[in-house]
């Protein structure tokens, strides 16, 4: 293990140790976000020799294995996480003008998916500690037009689905889970994505389970699954027509091939991430004296999949300067959170002509969303947690030392 000096005053030893840390990290080779090996190449070779390159038996095999992995009855591969949310809402029967409750801090495509499905996104604030929506705020937001709640498991945490499910069950509201960033996460014995009527996953390049671009829907509802199959493909003739306009929402066998091999490696990847996150969290919390916190997780969490390792810093430090400095010291891209929906330029009603009702629901500047964006949130990419656990104390020291330099 590397020695640690983060609580010493700024003397010659501290300065020497800081330079040692910087040298270690400048020479350190971070792992690839998605390490490839001969199994990936072999599966791609299988796809290349197939007669049908479009959503054939490899895609079907992934769907079967993924459904088994998360404990769902059905799974369907689609082109993106955005498509997964859109199709889930349509297959579940959303009607024009019905509201879908969403966090005010989420990727903007969630809004596009809802609007495209005919719904009205209704943004609510997030928890300051977890950056996820909470059951109490969902309950307050439910009204006569509410069709569904779309909780997003964000960055390195999960929504408390035990509490949220209790509220939605009592109110008779559907849950369409946005598990795009939380594949493999488990709480209270259930995988994220399997708590609601349907769950949407993303398999794009930045995710823990990736195939370049792609998404997946899981559901236990037979009727919704049958409707999803009708919506996935445009056909000249069919025995049963879909209830809504279908599209082309298939993936290639090459995407399915990569997804299959990456799924086989997922548990080992999650185990390593958990080890590194435990070390990093412990060392940061020991040295920060409350000035740096780790994104909070529900008590019922049994496994956390880290799209990002997320820090929440004291507001006295300029968080933008901290992110920039930390990026240089760690030699990785350290980011802030997404812009709150109220601040996203593409969602401004004057630009998008989304309509008055949608404008009202999106324009409110929610305080906790703004605080995370402007003052507190710092995100490290997930591949930091797939490196050697022995480098984690150096990463922790660098996080702490860089923070102290900016105070």
C-alpha cells in the first residue's frame, strides 16, 4: 500500500508526497472502460458468419440471458435507452396529455421520450444526498393526470424503490424504471429495473455494460411484452396490429455479440468496482472531516453498479475549479452532473415549442438540482473503479489534497 499524508500541514514532507502522488498518477495507465479479449472477437466472428445480421439468434440469446440475469420474465433489445423508455411508456398505454413524474436532474432524452410518447413530463426535485427522487416528493406530485413515475437511478446510487413502490401501489400509479445507469444494482433482493411495470436500460459506450449503442427493456407483464414486439417492427401484414404506430427498433447481431460477452464479464467487473469503491469511500471520508461526502445510497442496497463514482463537496470550494484541477491531477475527465432540466437549452419552450403545460412543468428551477449542478457534484468515470485496488489510496489522497489546495 502507498503511504498516506493527507492530514499533515503544508510542510516539505507534504509537498514531497504530493509530487509523488502526481508522478504515480501521471505514469499510471487507467484501464479501458470495456476491456476486450478473445471471447469478444470470437463472438463477433460468429455474428459475421450468420446469414441474418439483424436482430437474429444472438439478440434473442442476449435477451434470454439478460432477463435471467436481472430476474425478469421478458427482455427486449432496442437501439438505445431513450427508445427503451419511449417504447415502455407506449406499450404500457400512456394517453396524450398524461403526466410522467421525472427527476429534475436527469439526461434530457428522458424528456424527449415522454413527449414523443404523447406524455407531459413533470419534474420534481431530488435528494441533496443521493441525487435521486424520493418517495415523499413523488407522493406530493401525483395528481389526476399522473400516468407513471419514472425514477432514475443516477450515477452511483439508487432510488429507494421499497419506499417508492409503496407510494405508487397505494395510488395505483405505474412505475417505468430508468435503470440506464444501474445495470447489476440490487436492493432488497431485486435488481434495479425490475421493480416497476417495465425497466429501461442503456448499453451505450459510457455504460458499465455496453455494446457501443443499444438499450434493453425488461418486464414481467405479458401484455406489455406482446405490445412491445408489435411496436418493434413495421410489417406489411400481421395477424394482430399494434395499438400504436410501430417503428424499427431492432439492433444488429454485432451489438448483440458484444453485449453477450460483456454480460458474461459483468459480475467480475461489479465485484472489482465494489472493492475499489469501498476503499475509496473509506479513505475519502476518513480524511475529509465532512467536507467531502459520497453520494448516499438506500440502506437496502446490496449491490451498486457505478456509472460514476460521485462526490458531493463543500460549497466553499469553487466546484468547477475543483473538477478541472482534479482532472489534471488524476489524468481522467472529472465531470459535473447533468444540467437540471430547467437549464437545458434544447428544452427551452421557445426553442422546442413544447407547449404551455410542458413549459410550466420544466421551467421551475428546483433548488437541490441547482445546488448539485452549481456547487457540489463531482463525477469520476466508472473505469477508475475497475483499476488496481492498490491505487485507490493514491486516488483518495489526490482528491483530498486537491480539495485542500483550493480552500
